[in-house]
């Protein structure tokens, strides 16, 4: 028995709809406009047919698809044009009609980037959080367990002991907070302490109670792709086609979350750059980011200071990866992602603001159009 799957990938972009006389869509409610699309039919893991078209002709292409994928294709097309509502996070509202910046605060002794710095001295952590908020971070993401390859496991109580004080001092500043954890007990303690979002690198697979906790609390949840389901999230990264495989696995985790009672409009997806993926896998995913809007959820990109930057820049050490981090953030913005998870907030916010200014100018400049 054959298995068909369909993917609608935006492949051509324009500054605004006027550039193509209206034959373009606003991609997932972002500041990015797509004019050209590839409709890709995959059968038993192999691409067997590919059509390209603009919005003007998409209905014709979809009407000619096999019945097995017709409904899914219609759903994906609708998802590409959906505008996501703002996130209500306690007293804070985070709009998703432009890229938002999530600042990383690691309270671990062994983080790959800033291990120990913000754990050992709470005042240093508090100052860093305030600095990120003042620079324009919309959310502070607090993590108490390193998920780098080979990192040691952390007991649940130890993880709570690490993250709770940081959540409390960030909440006292009025920050919107997400907790980066895969343990249900930590999720509960963090939400009680003032966190508003759960960011689970295992996409709710590691702890069997986690989906129930998120569903009961009704909080937004970030589902990240990682190939490993046990202690090591990096193991098992063997893909037939990394882009399609990650897309399918995120779709499956989304469906499992909804089946567990989590509202679809509370789900954010993250392709998991660097988790069980080679340099080639990571670059393929970055280049294919627009495709993931077809799943119908806001997209988060977490590529800041990742190993791929060093691999592409003469093995630059982690503390010298700002330029590469900004380059990947801009690639995410050009792909319409709604959230950027970064270490260097001020620099990323500045890059975002300039990028946004260029987009605004493109949308209001009609001088090259015939009257």
C-alpha cells in the first residue's frame, strides 16, 4: 500500500503585493509576501511530482491532486494565509504580526554558551534579565537544564531549585516568561512561580504527564523537533529527507498535543536547529523555513550561537558567533518566523527594527509602478 503526502512550500518572495499586481499572499500574517509556491507530492518517502504556481493558479493545481492528499493540501494553503492572533501572557500581550525576540537566560552550570554565569549569582542573572527587557525582549526564556550533546541529566527538584528564583525575579520586573523544560513537575512549579509559556525541547514526549499539565493550565506551549525521545535528544538523527521528515514529525506532535486537550491556538512550533542534525540538515531547514507555516502555527527559530555558525566560519568559538547569529535571525525574518530565541537581544532587536523599517518602506513605495 502506498502512502502519499503533500507539502506546499513558498519559494518566491516579493517586497509587497503591489509588486505582482496583488498576486501574492501575506505569509502567515507576517511582514513577508510570497508570490511563488511549490506543491510537492511525496509517495512512500520519495518526491514523485512537483508543481509551481502563484496564488492565481493554486486552486487549479490543488484540484488536480490525488484524492488522498486533496484535503490536506487545502488545509496547508489556508494555513499559509492565516494571521495568528497575539499571545496573551498574563499582563503582557505579544503580537505576532512582526518578528518578536525571546531572550535566553540559562541558569545552569554547563550551558554551551554561558554556563554558570547566571546561576551562581542571582544578582548577575537579574541584571541580565533587566538588560534584555530594556533592549526589547518580548519574552524571557529561562532554562535550568543544558540540552547540549553529552550534557548530564538533572534531577527534577534540582531543576526547580535553579529556575524558580529566576522566574520570580523576572516576574517581579513584569516580564513575560517561558520555561525551557521537559519535566512536568518543573512546568507546574514554573507556572506557579509566574511563567506563562512552556518551551519543551522534547515536544511533550519526555515526560508522560507534561501534555496533561499544559492542557490543564491552558498555557501556550512550544513544541520543538528533536530526534531523540529519551535522555539524549540528539540521538537517532537519521532522515530520509530532513525537511519533510521534520515537518511530518512536528505535525504528528502537534496532533498528539491537540488530542491531549491542548488548544491548537496555543501551540508554537520549532524545527529544532542543532538537535540531532548535521550542518547540511541545519542549512536545509533554515532555507526551508517558509514551508513550516503550512502547519498553521507560529514558528520559533532558535539558532543563536549554534554549532553550525562555527562550522561555517572557521570554527569560531561560541563567544564569537554574533555575526552568524544575526545572519540566521535575518534568514528567519525573511521566512516570516514569528519568534527568534537569542542570546544577544539588543543586537537582534536592532537588526529586527532595521529589517522592519525596510519592509514598511517597501509596502508604501509605489513609485516604480505605472499609473
